[in-house]
C-alpha cells in the first residue's frame, strides 16, 4: 500500500500547486477538486471512511460547486500577466519554503512519528463501523456542540440572505 | 524493501499542502483564489487530525473523537464558504472587481 500513499499524496500536492499557479480561476477550481480527491483517498487509507466520503461530498462536491458557480456568476477573467513585485514574491515564497523546511527538520528529528501504521483490532458485528461510532459520539458526548453547529448553520444561512440583498436598509 | 508509511509521512504531506496554500494566499491577487487557498490550508489541517487519530489507537480502534472534531470543522468550513462568497459577491457589486490590489480604500 506504500505506493498508493505516494500516488495520492502527489495528487493532493500537485492539485494544490495547480490552485496557486493557474491563472484561470476555473482551472484553479478544478485543480482544487483534484487536490481534495487525493486528500480524501489519504483519509480512506487512514481507515477514516466516513470522513473521506464527507470530504468528497462536502468539499469536492458542495463547496467547489459553490466556488465555480460564483466564478461564473461574476465572470472572473484570468489574471493578466503582470510582473510580480519582487519583494512580495520573494517574501511569499520564502515564508512557504521556510515553513516546509522547518517542518522537515522537526519531523526528521522527532522520535514520535516514526512508528508505522498500527494494525486495527478486527471486530465484527453491528455497531462497529466508524459511521456508527461517530454517530454515537455525536449524539451522546457531543450533543451540545452539535446543537451549536446547527445554530451556526442557521445564522450563516440568514447572513447570506441578508448579504445578498440588493440594498441594505 | 520499501520503508513503511509512518506518521511523519502524513504530517509532512499535510504541512506541505498547508505551505502551498499559504504561498497562494500571499501571492495571488484574486480574492476568490485567495479564499480557495484558505480552504486548502483548512483541509491540510484536517489531514493532521485524521493521521493523529489513526495512530492513537483506543481499544484497537482509531480515536474517533478526532473524526468528530473533523466533522465539526467541515461543517464550520461550509458555513464559512457560504458567508465568504456572499461577501465577495457584495464586494464585486460595489467595486466591480475581485482584485485585492484595487480594493484599497482604507489605505488612503
């Protein structure tokens, strides 16, 4: 399964780079979908089936459709070719490269993350799937946060309606 | 024999994806693309959560509390995208552009 990890990690990273370098917003959005699909495959490799499916449904499905809808609604043109201000380009690239280098140094020196994936205990029967476990946690231990999230979604819906009105009074 | 996949592999992919998103936020000028790069950073952080939950076994199973946290993050991200895009549309309506260099009224 090692090569699958590299394939999907490469997919996620190449998609991410595609988002940053594509001049055309629609191409960038599609690169983002590729990145999210790779990420979802990594989730599934980590035995997080529900989360992987949610990633595809919510991120690659709903959120990216919303993005593409807005891009087409506003008729955003591709950014014209321009000279990048040297200072800001160097700064941005430098910050990102420094972040990645720091991460590499920390990860190669730490002892914590050198274990390979531990095997799961095989269990059978009803109520053992991850969907069941997560649902059980959500509606017992996390009953209050899920109410709060429900209210948050309601507030977001109302907020979007108010923001989209032609004239604010 | 290839080396086995370790926690570090996942953390590094996640960190690289986060760095790519960060570079995108800093380099790009289009507000929608910047917003997409923000989502990319959020999704990269999700990978860290899932990896830690998988490597921290509870009774031989992944730590499902991490998955619950991820569920909440995805929900909040969806709400954030809806509101953010509405703000971008409102901005486009008043300024006629989504270029952040042209939205600089507060600078003058």
